[in-house]
C-alpha cells in the first residue's frame, strides 16, 4: 500500500492535474453541448457527470497526493 501511495505522489504532478481537470472541462462544456445539440440527452448527461468527476477528482487527488509523505 505504501508503494502505491509513493507512486501516486511521484507521478501525479501539477501538470497531470491540469491535464485531468482540462479533460473534465472539455467533457463538461464542449462535449455536453455537442451531444445536447444532437439530441443525445442520455449521453449528454453522462458526459456532464464524467466531466464533473474529472474536475473535482483531479483537484482532490492532487491535494491528497501533496500530503503523502
């Protein structure tokens, strides 16, 4: 377990966080709008949910990784 936490701390940097949060923003805003415009309401809702998880999950994982010794 300790080696997994160390690996997360070593590989999850600020740049990785920006990549994950950026992917979430694209999914939340751009993909959602495109799917909504094409009347794919179920897929639009999924895209919005996944985008939200990526945005908040990326930030929370970075904060947790910064506290790992």
